[in-house]
């Protein structure tokens, strides 16, 4: 009941939105009931055998999710590997730190024309845009996590004469995992945003492409349907990630409670 009580503001906002939109009667600002009806028509009015997904849903939603998770996983692997290596070598970090600061300061959408020239309007172009924008929080949090390993753990590893591989697997990665997961969580929302932006420029399917088509055809309800869908997807993906994070880092929460 306490968890449900936190969502009391949602129906209040929806009711206010409904009343204001019906009073204004603007096609570019439809009421929530119209948006939900459009969402149902576009994506969730299919047969039961396909979990109510329509042809548009299969042709646009699934490819978008595949691009988002593919780019996110690739950026996560690259960011964690590079972050662990740089975190263990302060000298190497000092050399590449100007490049990291320069790269993460560039807004990823500005590089879309460059990626289009390099890869054309294709899947590699969209993945490159997602990876470039997503990798920075993973990389920086991985570096900070490795550097923040408690000295007691390091001394214990020396006492037990652990090899480099054992030290990395049993000490460094577990100790750095809370910060690594924080970077992964932040990068997941960025992956959703960059997936949509890249589809606006170089795709013939996907949620971003469908959003662009709705805008071009002056389908206000369709535009809002895509926006609401992206918000719902972002909330669901983040909630699932938090559940996984809590399962994997239960030891960290218990250690924090014991320390306090």
C-alpha cells in the first residue's frame, strides 16, 4: 500500500491533463484518453497469438529495442574493460584523461552527420551513435570504482598471495561493482534517447522513425503516443535494471547496513 500511495500524483495529473486538453481542443495537445486509444490502435490491437502486438509493433518496437540493447551492451563491455584497465594504471589515465574529457563533452547528436558519412544510414551508424553517447558514464564510473578499492582488500590479497587474475576477479570487480552498476543504470536511459535520435536520421523503421512519420502526417495523437511509449519503456527498463542490481549487489547493501 505504501508503494501504491507514492503514485497518487499520476491520476491527478492525468485527470487535469484530460480536462485541460478537452477545454483547449487543440489537435497538437490531445487528451490522455485519445493518446491511449491511438497507442492501442497502433501497437496493441493485434491477435492474442502475438501477445496483442500489431504489425506496426513488430516492425518498429522490436527493432528499436534490439538496437538500444545491442548498443548498450557493446558500450558496457567496452567501458568496463577500458575502465578497469585505466583504473589500475594512474599513469595511463593521466595520458588519456584529456581525450576522455574532450570526448564526453561532445554532444552525441552532433556526430550523427559524421557517423552517416562513415557508415551511411544503416545499423552500424545507429549503433555507433548509441555507443559513443553511452560509454562515458560506464567508463568513468568503472575508473572511479577501481581506484576506490579499499586498501584493506588490497593488503589482504597480498597476504593470500593472489595472482593478478584472482585479484581482479575476487577483489577489484566486486569492490568496484556498485559504481559500475551506477554507470550502467545512467547509460541505459541515454541509450534509449540516442536510439530514438539515431532513428530520426537514419532508419526506415523503429519508434523514432514512426514518431517522425506521425509528425510529417500531422498526426498529433500519434506523436504523443510515441512519446508516452518511450516514457513507459524507459520506466520499465529502469525498474527491471534496479531489480537485477538489487539482486546482484545484495551483499553491498548488507555491508553498508552493518557498517552503519
